[in-house]
C-alpha cells in the first residue's frame, strides 16, 4: 500500500467512471486512478475496510492497488 502524496493532478480512470456508481464511490471515498496491465490504483480515504476495493476489482476485472488519499 502506498500513500498518495497528491491527487490533484491525477486522472480518474475511464473504466472506473463508466462502471462504478457515483453513490458507491462517494459513500466509500474511493476513486480509480491509473490502470495498466490489469491493475488499477484506487485512492481511498479509509483503508480500514478493504471490501469496497475488492468489489471494485471484481466489477472491473482488475487487481486493485490501494493508495491512501484525503477525502
């Protein structure tokens, strides 16, 4: 797990926007960032419960790499 220093300049992954409901992303404070080679970096405000990140991975068919970021 990484700590993401700055998210301001990061792009949101198109697959994340298209396939993950906004209400779900807001509820859990998550956003999908870069996606390469079947792996997506997902910024999350709280990493104490990884179930939402697991759900994102299942829906998108990718391995999720969680990174801590402010809400």
